């Protein structure tokens, strides 16, 4: 291989499969390492299968994408979310009431793990300045006459001003303050209610069903795992096809079947690595329907491989897949509906999202791995993936067999 290169060489580099590695070193494409292809060589399906696996394992850019990247992402991606929940987030408290109730609220809030009170003031403008200087993430405003308003049952006017730049951090601040405020107000008002012979309202307890920790890692990685497998397959398989085209490889139904089976085997093993070992090692919530998962995984992988073969028939140079597909990871993730509901997107966008295998794949794997869904629950997703696999297999076959060397 021609050595290792940084992102500065991106026009000639095979970049990281998911698009977020930043400084990770990447390999320069070198298709000369692949086993030589004889144009008119006749192979059986098994021979094409073995030839493809050998080509993948002996071509470093392809092996690093389809195998090494998959293994590394099982540790690299979850590492950023190891703590699961944000803690000790800086906030400013603006206490304009200066009452026993407001002091009690501040005392309760200061005990919370989620937040850290960096300053307490009665001047809202001073708190705003701290936000602008990025010394705090939120302002908690306790307005004047709070205690009297609460006793009379009026709107208290408590306000929380959050920075929209960090959605997860602001969510933790909001949840933490809500629990502290409820505990403080209940502590202050319960004696008054008992004196008036009134019963305090029933407490409300919330129990997350599928994400007990309420952690970001437990939410994001199950959605991203299938997308990582998709992106590595799209890059690696399309790179493989372009390389074979440049070596004048003869594509026919038998050869393409062997190639598809070999690439699908790697994709299935990648999925099982994430859904099995990584889920266990990272201790993500799991309640898998194993028989349904073993059926759904090959269908998803076959759909992705079919799209990859079709893309490989379109690209003209080995580095083209990296240039086109690497930065599509983020749009593909948003189109899965995991971060924003598809129903809330424009109709043309939500419809087009189903043409990408990861949309149906992410949804079905979350249900299968964490909710013990049945095949009936994911039937629509499976049908969509089967249609994608059939349509793109036909398109790839037509293009590749027409591009035979003369």
C-alpha cells in the first residue's frame, strides 16, 4: 500500500466510513493489491464467493472499511456517551423573590447532580452576560412574589432560559430543575395543606420502559449501529465494484451472485457484532427477538449490498465513493426518523427517505433489539427492504453486464 495519509489528502484518500472520525488516519486507495482478474475466467458461485472474500481481505482500503472500521466503531462511537447523562452543567440563578421558598428551591437545586450553580444574583442582565460569555448554559429565574403566588394557586412565573446549542445538555438541566422545584414546593406547602385539612396531590412517578437510564448513549447508538453497517457496506462494496471494473472483471449472473453473497456475509457478521457483542459490552438496554432478528438482518444487508452494487456501477473511479458517500451519513441519520419524526417532515422528504435502506433498517432493529417486536410488527419495514433489494439488484445487474470489456 502507498502509506497512510491524513484528511488533507482527501481527493486521493479513502476516508472513514461514518464521516465523524476527524483526525483518524485513512488509507490511500491501492487496487494493485487485489488478486488479478482474468477477463474470460469462468467461475462458479462458490468460486466467485471465495474470490470476493480474498479480494476484500487482501485489498487494504476495502478491508479497513468493511472490517476494521466496523470493529473500531464498536468502541470509538459509544466512548463519547459513556457517562450516558450530562452532569454538573453550569447555571445562573436569578433570585428576585428572596423568600424562604426561593432559598429552599435554590438549596434543593444545588444538591442536584445534573446542575452546578456557578453564580447567584438578582440582576437578570448580569446573568445574560454570563451566558454570552459561555460561562453558563442556562438561567433559572425566580420572580418576585413567588411564595404568595404559589400559596394562592396562581402561576408562579418560574422561568428557565436555555441555550439551544446543546439540546441534550439543556434537557438534563430542565429535568433536574423540575425535580428540585417540585420537591421544594411540596416540602414548603405540605404543612400548610395539612393545617387546612387538605390532602396534597398524588405524586407522579415516571419509569422509562426501553431506556431505563434515560441515557443518550442508549438512545443514539442503537439507531446509529445499523447506519454504520450501511455506510461501511456502501463505501466498501462500491469501491470493490469500481476496482473490479478497472481490472476488466467480467460480470455475469453467477459472478454477481457470488459477490453479493460474500459482501452480505460480511454485513450480517457486522450486524451481529453490534447487536450482540457491542450491546452486551456497552450494557445497552436489550430484549431481542432473536429468531426475528436473524431473519431481518440478512434482508437489510441484502438491500444495502444491492444499492452498493448499483452505486459501484455508476462510479468511475475508486475514490469516488468516499468523495460522494462519506458526508451523507448525517442526512441519512436524520432521514431514519430517530431524531425527528418522518411524519413531521415534508411529504416528499419522508417518502424519499424510504428509498434508503437505513430508514426501514433502523426502525426495525430498534424494535427487534429493544422492544422484542414480532415479525408482524416490522412487516412493513421488511417488505420495503425486500423491494429495495430486488429493484437495485436488477438495476445493478443490467448496468454491470452492459459495461463488459469489448
